[in-house]
């Protein structure tokens, strides 16, 4: 396999290459570090790269190998979003304030290491992961590899760029309102938000009043499945290629009310073409609007109050950007309302889940329009930031009610920018969503697509 092909093979294939002795862990990590050196200066995906420790871990892996079948991510370079603790490193969270060097890994990082993964670096985020773009006054602007003038989205933008450019095998993201799925959509890779509490958040349990989950950003559906098996104890790799059965798939392009989002003709066509593809695969596809109720209001209350809590952990919050401080103040004002919003979740979930009375899976838009300009958010105030934070409004309901959803690449627009759609399911439907995503992937492959060097 050519050098470039190795870096773009994805975690599942990289682990196979190492397991079958076609590649050593040291060779893979060295190739990945070379790819980072080549691409990183113009993209700013990583806040920090652990070159020395990654090589040392790879050497130790190669020297101590015995039964690699017990290590589904053995030797694979993995990027960690910089809102998650890695032992021996700072969790900067997009700020210039921190709590010092972390004494221990977050639980999800411990599980990745236990599965044989090698942590290669921490990826950039917006300040306090509060926005759907990736730029901060401290760490600069992260750029979309398909068009450097545009954002890769956020808040897992650095992780998405690292995956899209072969600078890791798979990346950890966190998703509190689309923050895994939206950047995956803008960079042409696969983003998966699992069921709430499937992947442990410790020591950030209950973050954003239950909106936040950890999930993978990956090149392929298999990569996401092996990540989930390693971190959640699932057995999804075994199920995603299960024999197809005819499903009922609902298509809903209506956006949650008060979201201010606009659906472009191109984004609508991406949904329509995917619906036709699924119908051609033998599924029954029908249009069915979703009753989202007041989901955007409930999400905003829980999100703002959650950011307030996170800002309160910083040693000097007065040093944060003005829009972040104002959002935290807003969270303080709505604290009681946010608690009521959490209590109202079961009623809202029942309302949204009526769509699954007659459907197995829901297909929606993922992003209403192409990636915005990367430099646009710099220095903006809270009102502008809040108004422009609903770009992935179709993603938000599934955080509010805690159910799984995926961002699935479906091609490119006339300007060469990636297009994606969203697949959503009822509770505990990760295997079903991954299975349907895999069907789309097989019919319309995307992993071979690479941004220009």
C-alpha cells in the first residue's frame, strides 16, 4: 500500500494492516507524523502533537505484541478533542487558561488506550467548545481542507480536519448540538453521535444538562463502529454488514421552528438524491414532517446554562472572550429555566418520536448551506454568534432527547464542497443507523475522496 494510502486508510484498515504484520505501529505513526508536518501549518487542526510520546508508544506496542485480536485499535493513531483530558497534557478548551497538567486520562481516553490506540495529539476547538466553528483568540483559526477560506465547522472542527486529511486514523469528538456531525459534514467524513451515556463522559458527566455525548469522526462506517466497540463495549462491527432488510424511511426537511436556518436548493437535492438511493436499495421512503415542538428553546436554555458551568471551572474566566463571558452570564440568568427544560425532556421526546410510529429511520438535512467563511466569527459579539449558531438545527433535537444520529457524506456541490445528510433513529438504534449508513457508503463510496494537498 502506498504511503498516502496508509494515512487515508482509516482506523479499521490500519489496525488490520498492523495485525497482519503488513505494517508496524512505528511505521504508521511515522507516516502520520509526516502527514501532519506537511498539512498542519495551513490548517491548524492540532493544538498540540505528541510526536515523541506517540513514537515511544508505537515502539512499545511493536515490542510487546502478542494477541492483537484483543486490541481492535492496536497501533492506530487517534486524535483527541481538546475538551477531553489526556494524562500529562493540558486541556486548554480553546482558551489561554487551564487547570494545569492532567494527572490522568478521561475514561474514554483510557478505553482507547486499552484498545491499543496511540494518542497522537489534541485538536483545536472554539473557546469552551461553545460555537459551530473552530477559531479562538488564543489558538487561531482552523480551516477547511477543501477550501481554506471556509470553516470546518465546530466545535469538533480540529478533529474533523485531522480525519479528512489523513492526520489520524480516527478522532474523538464531542457533540452537544451537532458538534461531531456538523464538522464531519463540512469536511466530507462520517460523524456519529451515539445514544446518551453510551460512551462515558467522566470526569465531565452530565455536561450541558445532558446534551453532550462523545462520538467518533471517521473516514468510514467501520472506523466509527470499531471506535464505539472500544469505548462503549458494543459489538457494532459485527452488525453493520448484516443482511439488509426492507426498512421504512421517513424523509423530513422541515427545520425546528425558531431555528432561523435556511435550506439551500443544493442541500435539499442532497436529501432527495439520498432518498432515491435508499428507495433503489429496496426501502420504503415517504415524506413525513417531524413535530419538533419547542426543541430549540429547550436546547438553548440547557446549552447556555451548561456553558456557565464549564466557564466556572476556569481559573480566571474574566480572561475569556467577550461572547463567551456573555453566554455564561446568560446561562446564569436562565439557570432555573434550564432545569425545567431538562424535566420537560420526556414529553418532548414523545412528541418527536411519533415519527417512528410509522418509520424505522429518519432522513433529514445535515447542514442547510455550505461551510461559512472561516474568519467571519472573529471578534463577533454574542448576538451575532447566537444568530449564526443554528446552522445545523436538524442535529439539535437528537441531543435534547439523547438519541443516536449520524452525518453521512453524499458527494460534493458545484464548488467542490462536501455534502452530507443526517440519519436518525429511536432509542438504542446505533446498529440500525450504522447499517443504513454502511448501505449508503457501499452504494456511493466517499472514503477515497481526499482534499487537495
